[in-house]
């Protein structure tokens, strides 16, 4: 059954919002595994988030190296 146009427009998530939620979930997991205090307000601002970004970049580089070896 087809959805009305206003519902399709309302339920669609923009890519920017999707990225924010993905970053928030990743940051939450990083804090949980490293036993750090998690606060949503620290997203993109705190020193802990910068450490998370460094970790994520390092992990992505490691994954790329593994993919290139095959």
C-alpha cells in the first residue's frame, strides 16, 4: 500500500542527520569500551571526541592496509 506524500517526506532521514546519529553511536561505544564518561553534548567538541576520531582514523587505515594486502 502506497504511503501519502507527506508521510514519505516526514519519515525520510537526511544524510546530515544520519551522520550525526552514526557519530553519536560510535562515540557512545568508544566511551563505553574505554570506561569514559559519555555526554551527548561533547560530540564534536571535547578532548575525548578528538581521541575517538584519532582512533577511528587509525582503525580505518588499518582496515585499508588489510584490504590492500589481498
